[in-house]
């Protein structure tokens, strides 16, 4: 604790800078992925628009090494899994602010609205950006979501109205307005509403009998709103305030086993978030300070008639965090940063025997980076200290850990942008409140999971006469120790540190962008992942060296966009190999491979001279082949479905 207090004092003594984006004119395509010392994949808002991706899960499915766990249904839970570590190991940064869930460690990415996003990227096993929150260094990979900052014309106002209609009774209106407030201030407010019956048909195979069924209890109604205020303080720096509110009610469609669906579970969410981010630069220093608060309430009910009485559980999570970062550039090519995060989490619930836990976590990160024309090296040492308290019973013991990471990139030839890169990272995942304290199942003596990542890769990039071509190849070896799993004991299940997982794999990607004719530009990309992820916990166990559940050995994706003066056509395919739903790789647990094809036709019309306004029209067909598949066993996905989008921006 004395060390932590000293680190906080040092951080407070040094000034700060935010992640506020500068207004810039981009004249050439950026190629961050090929020069990054650690694997990086990125997609811009324009690319997502032209491929027809309207949700975060649709955009991320085209990334190599990334899988989306989708529990079906329009409002079903959707989480990000990086290289099979589990979604609890994925860090999420939204405009430089960490998004987390201390109760179960999983963040539902379906809540994020892509209509106001500038770019989405995923960093694995490290980052070239050392001017960021220390907490993000604790994850095996980080999903970065950057929202768009307005670029005003002479009117000082940008307004958008959008209506999206889709299959299964889905409609999705969206409104946005951004306003300049004087010379130094501006504000933006948007609201996104989704309502859907979600009653899609699917085919059910039960032995030799095949029937056509309808998904039950898959309805959703949600409202997502956000207010942003940007301030330019001149030499005093920049500041950004963000307030957001999410309110939803949805059915949890549950699994389909034999002919039985369980349409009795429902979930309500009411989340309020507020944060402020301030940054300033002077001389050789950049300083950043962030302050945030989250109040997340949810209610879960299950009126299953088989239960003695209906289930009606209420949960409330609260989080307060302070993040301070200082970056010093002592010489050309050199940067040194220190970041300190203090996070306080609390949980109360209506469930019996809730101990009302509170956790204080201190993250301290010291990083250094050197960059020249041909060489980049980054090193980070992260210290983590966690202390817990409970109102009822004994709390979990305190935990402390030091986690190193390092990455480098070197351009092999002066005349060619061919680079070799390597990285190593140790990550440290604290047990969630559910792991520690959930009634009967929780285990207060759990050790945190430790993940070790080693990556070695090649990147190549070339530009010529209006064309660009890039390729990456990364091989990796990962393992997890003290993996937290549920283990049956005498009469109940309990969380235990008994898992060890070894992962070997390779991620390949290639992309092309070029003008084929005066009237035709083509963008194309392909990704492939090979994943050998096996359980090595017990050599005597029946599942020893079996592929871990829901991990395909082979998967890949492809995108093709044709841009023409009169129309744009986007095509996407995602292919996933066979998987196993349980630890043992036996035929009865095998899940069939599948491929999902989507097509988008879109066009943006521009009108007016003094003040341009735009009309964007898009028609999309998802799952063109009407394939009946499951991402999670017994949770059928929708077949062929359609979507129409109309958007006006003034």
C-alpha cells in the first residue's frame, strides 16, 4: 500500500493529455497494422459502411484470431474472445476509457452503437501506444472503439436521422445532432433505439425427425443514448465529457434441446456512465487524466413452472476509477510513460447470502518506447494490487503481481517495407465477483489466472500507382495457468484453479486497395486462423490434449467491396470449421462447420453546394445461403434475413 500511495503521488505531481482526436485531413491510407510491433487489426467507419457491417460483432468477425460468442437471438449476449483466452481476458477501451464488468468479467458488445464510430481496432499481446490507461495493459488483447469527433463547416451544425428496418419485426431509428458552441466548445447528442420481435424460424434436427420451429422469447427493446462535450482550452489542453444511458428489456431465448425451448427468462438493464478526460501537452511532456463512474443495474427473472417459486434477482454494480498518465519524450525517437489507475468496484444483489463485496484495484504501468525508421521497441512493467472487503463473511485475500511485456519490429530491407516482429506478454486476470462469492459455487481462495503470450510474425506493405497491398503472418504460442473452471464436488459445483491450456496458432491476413478503372475501385481482404488449443491439465484425464470447447481448428473470412460512381457492392463471408461443445472431442459433442455469406448494396448521394447534405441508402442480405447453424450449441442462429437502411445527414 505504501508503494501504491507513492506511485499515485508521483502521478498527481505530473500533468496529463487526453485521447481527443485532432482535426486532420487524411490524404493517404494509413497502414498501422504493418508497422506495429504487436499484432494489430483495424477497420474504419467508411469500410464498415461499404461492407454493410452495422454492429460491432459483424465488424469483428472479419478479424483473424478473433471469435464472437453469440448466444443467438436479436438481443442475445455477444462477447469477444481473443485467441481462445476467454472473453474475461479481453480489454475494451471506448474513447480511451476502459469498459469492464466486475461481476462476471464479460462485456456485451452488442450495446455499442456503430453509427457514431470512427474506427474499431484490436491489439493483441501488446501495443505501440504507451500513452494510455494502465488497466488496459492487464489484458491479453484490447478492443479499441473510437467515436467520431465532429468536423464542422460554416453552419456549425451536423444533424443525422436514420431508420433501419430488418427481418423478424425489427426497426431501429437513430438520431444525432452535433453543435458548435462558440469558438472552443462543441457538443453532440445521439439516441439509438432498437425494437424487435426476434421470432425467426429455424430447422430442428432430432434424430431422424426434422421440423421447422420458431425462436421464442427473443424479443428486445433497448434505448442507448450518449452526450459528448468537447472543449479546446488552447495551451491549457483539451477536455471531453461523456454521459451515456442504456435501458433495455429483452427475452433470453435459452437453449433448444429436443423440442423444448425455455421461454421464461427475461433480463432488464439500466446502465449509467459518466466520465471526463483531460489532456495537455507542453515542451517534451504529454499528460492525461481520466475520471469515471458507472452504475449498472439489472434484473433477471425466470418464471419456469418447474421451479418451486419464480426467480427474481436484482443486481447493482458500481465502479469509480481515476486514471493518470504522463509521457516524456527525452530525445528523438524515445518516449517514457508512467500510468496509474485506481479502480473501486462494488456489488450488491437481492440473492441470498450476498456478501456485498467491494474491491480496490491499483494498476501501475511503467513503459518505454524507441522508434526509428526501421526499428521499434516497446517494454512495459505492470504492477497490480487488489484489496477486497465484504459486509458479510470473510473477503478474498489481497493479491499482488508484476507483469512484464515487450515487443519489437524491424524493417529487414531499406528499400522494402518487409518487417519482422516479436512480442512477449504476461497477463493477470483477477477472479470475478461471481467466481469468488456466488452462492455455493464461489470460492474465495481462487488464484488469478495468468496468461503467457509469445508472438513472432512478418508484415509487408507496398504502395504503387494508386494501389496498396499488405500482408501479415503471425505465429504464436500461448498458455494459461490456474485457469478458473467450475468443478463438481460432492453435491454442488464449485470454482477451482485446475485448468491449464496450451495454444499454438497462426494468423494470416492479406488486403488490397486499388483503382482498377476510372469508374471502379476495389477493396479486398482475407483472413485465416489455425488454432491448436488443448487442455493439458491432467495427463490421466480423458480430455487430455483435446481441443478446448468451441474452438475450431480452422476458421477464416473474406471481404470484397466494389466502389462505383453509381453504387457500391460489399460481400462478406465467414467460415468456421468443426468444433466440440464439451471438453472431450467425441462424435456426440461435435458441431458441424459452417459458412455465412452476406451481401450489401449501398450508395451515398450528396446534394447542395454551400451546405452539403447526404442521403445514404443500403440494402443488405445476411446469411444468403439460409444456413442453419449454431455458434453455441442449442442456440440456433437466424437464417436468411434482410435489412434496409435510410440515413440523412445535414
